[in-house]
């Protein structure tokens, strides 16, 4: 009987490990394209997202980065907040729902 209990304990810990390391079926996927500065120190891009939400991030020069709102849905045109001294680059962030 002791061997049977030990076997169940090992099996239970293996299942927990597999659940923690597996990727959820609803993981967010998406991307942004056609990114450009609108001339006012804001970044604009056409973004798509599936299974989550997305936001655009402007990497501001000499200032904190500026962010757009979180967007849901298949297609969105996103605009970040203003970078007063210009933009070094951009990226986007995805998040599961």
C-alpha cells in the first residue's frame, strides 16, 4: 500500500509541473505595422490582436515612454501619448485577457 501512495504523489507533482509550464490556449498574439511618427511626437501604428489585448509603446528620447490605450479586437489603429523631445523607436506589448 505504501508503494501505491508514493506513485500517486509523483504522478500528481508531474501533472502540476506540466500545467504550470504549458502555454494557455488563449495566449495573446498580434503585431503592429506601418508605424510612423505623426509629426506631433506621437507614434501611430496599425495593430492586430487575437486572444488578448495589445498596446503601442513609443520609446521617447530623454523622457518616460509613452503608451497607447490597451486595444481589443482584430484590427486597431493605435496612437501613443506625446514624446516632447522626439522618439527613439517603438514596440508593442501583448497581454492575455
